[in-house]
């Protein structure tokens, strides 16, 4: 099952064991899934893609008979990318629309507000935000799930790749024509150049004009001194 189908089915599938009576009840009423998401605001385009994907998955499931013989109904609500609005829409979905599960919370700060409402109502919530804050105490709960990639997962994956492909070889990875990466050895460090003459490293103090020019220093003259 791809991620598109996951948005519409994972809540019901995960809750089959958690709430078997809800899904296996002797009723033909649809399984209602609430989906608050920011249809307006800067995340509107991304939210619209999620809405289309969830709708397509819902149609595919229902065409195959639904889940356990029950149709699936996804109810979308605009949370406007605001925690207060997200909390209110979630409360309405639970109390007025009688949804059994909630999926959504694209923005990190809105998912926290949604989670507070689902915990109070003892409704299963699956967040799709990339923030991993909801997975930590005190926000997590037995009914709180998080399916999206988060910074912890991403940094571990990238760190492991760097350790396996770059750190051991001491080289850099460059893309090949087929899209794979190959490791090229690091360029050798240039050998240190010969020491510059002492006259170039330190200012020279000359003797009186009548005497021959000699290198006079407070320290013994270096064997490589080129002063004459």
C-alpha cells in the first residue's frame, strides 16, 4: 500500500486491534475518518494534494467493498494552519460528525492542538506532520501515532549513509551517469615547501656601512640562512 492509500486506511487498519468493536460491529454505517488540514494558507497546495490522494484511496477502497464490509467516508475540514481552528474543527468532527478516527495535522503546531482533542475524546489520531515533537512526552499517548518522516529519522539515515560511503573511504561522492554515486579519492596534500631563507622570514639588521654585510641576529644563524 502506498502513502496515498495509507492516509485513508491506516487509521482504520491500526485500530482494528485497538477498537475491534467499532470496526466489527454489526452495522453497515460507514467508517468515518476526520481529516483536518490547511486547505487555505501557505500549505494550501500541499494540503490539496493530500485531499485528492485521500479521496482517491477512499474511492478505491469502497469500490472493493470497503473495510470489513463497511464503506469508508473521509471528512475534510480546513484548519487554516491555526492551532485554535484545528482544535475546534477536530472537536466538531468528533462530537457532531461522529468520526471514529482522525488523520491529519500537517503543521507541527496544529497537530499538537488536534492531539489534545483526540486524547480527551479517546479517539485514535495519526499525525502526518514531519515534526517528531508529538512522539515525545507529554504529548504522546496510546492513541497517538505518527507516520511521517521526522528530523530524527532523516538525520539517522543521512548519517549512516555518510559513515558508510564517505567516512571510511576518505573521499567524496560524485554522481555517475546512471544516477548512482561513486567515491573518488581525496587529492593528496601538497608536500611542504622548503623553508624560506631567514632573510624572508625575519627582518635583517645590517652592520655599519664600512664593514661587510653580515647577518647579525640575537639567535644563532640558521644553517639554511642565505644571508651573505
